[in-house]
């Protein structure tokens, strides 16, 4: 993972909010029809709904987070589920501590 890519992904309040919500998905999201909120991740539709943005806008935010490897995407039926990548997030935290 490139630290610069991760920092660019984190330089947006909405993406930071998404990462915070995904830390405890049962607390922040209603139950979804397909997939488990914790095991499979949160459906992009629910994230867009909570964030108050359109599907294309959410898709761009999630593309950036996924490219930075801060979240993982998983397809279940026609839905895309998103889950935090804790190992990558921890690596970014370590890199920041080491370089700043």
C-alpha cells in the first residue's frame, strides 16, 4: 500500500465518516436483506442513504477507499458490500507514526 494514496483517501470528511461507521456497522446501519453487516460488510445502498448522497457519488468515495485498500468490496447478488480492511488501516497508522 502506498501511504500517499491512503492519505489522499483519508483527506475527505465523508470518507472518514464512512470508515467510522464501518467500524461498528450494527450500531450505524439498519439490517440489510442480503449478507451480514459484520461478516459480509455494509451494502453501498445503505451507506449512500445514511451519507445522503447519490449512488454515483458513493461509488466514487468507495472507489477511492478501495483503491487505497482501506476497505474491501464483496459482491452478494446485485449488491456491493463494504467492510473495513483493519490490517491496512493499522499499517497506515503505523506509517504515519513513523514518518510524522
